[in-house]
C-alpha cells in the first residue's frame, strides 16, 4: 500500500531536494500532489499502464437503446476508459448457459446503421460514447428481453484524494510512479533528474507495460464481403463466400 506522501518524499529524495528524515513543506507537498495526480491522469490514456480489466454484471432491460455509465449513471460504476470486445450478454431465462459476444464499434460505424431501433433477441454491437464523467452505451439491435450484460472494461488508475490517501498498487507501480514523478518535479526546483533516475523511470514503466500487454489475437475486420451493410453475416474461407 502507498500514500501520496510516501511517493512524493521518495521522488524528492531521488532528485536531491529532500534529505533522509526530512519532510517537504505543506506548499511543496500540495504542489507535488497535484503533479502526481496529473501524471496518473495522463497515464490513464496509455493503455499498457492500465493493470485493471474489470468484468461487471449489469441488468440490461428489454427494449432500451442506451444506458448511461459512470458514478451516478444507470450503470453506477467507475467511469470506464474503454469497453472491450470481451463483453458479452446472457439471457438468464431463455438461454442461461449461452454467452453471446458483443462487438464494440466506433461512432462512425454506429452512425452508419440505418435503423437504430431494429429489435432482436440480443445486441450484437455496442458503441461507447466516452463523455466524462457519465458516458453512454448504445446497443444494436435493441434486445426484446431483459439480459445480463457482462461488461469488460479498462478502469482508470486510482488518483490520490489527499496526501495520506492509501492506494493499493500492484508490484512495480510504486517504483514507476516515484521515479516518473521525480522527473516531473525536478524542473520546479531548477534541477534535472539524473540519468540513473531517468533510466529507472523508463525501465520500470516499460516493464509494467510488458506485463500488462494483452496477447494479440488474430481477428478479421467486421466489414467483409457477404455482410449486410457490414453488420451481419459471415465469410466462409472454404467456399469463398457467405
């Protein structure tokens, strides 16, 4: 477990702006906290620094085209950075043991669907509008039955609400945050981080990205010959057609 105070003290030590046993001034500590949280927010845009892929189960009511998501939304949870293709739905009444995968599409693909109110047994596609702090999930086709939605998402790295806030981090993250914070704090004191500090910051971040990287799975684009408007159907390699 780590606190912002711990990371800040270690970062200041790394750039020679704090001695063992000393503590930074309240002004310095608050400034460093803002820099730490700004750095964490920036890292949330780097997919390979995200360690948490969370699977959550929500009830998707029948005959709804959208659901809001985020703290206080219809799906009340931490705002997700990204919705993943490992998302699926399950019909607990009619097909309780069958999972139907849902593909995640972008705005252009969703806009290209001519009739967005088409109904079906379960949605095949989800478009995620990442409005912050409440996003919106758009489903197509519109499910005629109430379903279980197993939503797989990237969750953001947790920021530090205060200097004494405790955050549980996986192995390696404390070092990565400490030494990358040191590099960001150094200019404020008119110094440059040493080459050793820069190397540790780079190596620790690279090592975490290597661990967090998902194995690539070969996949075919959704818009293949034989599909209707690029949305339905399939391509048979053996027959050369749909």
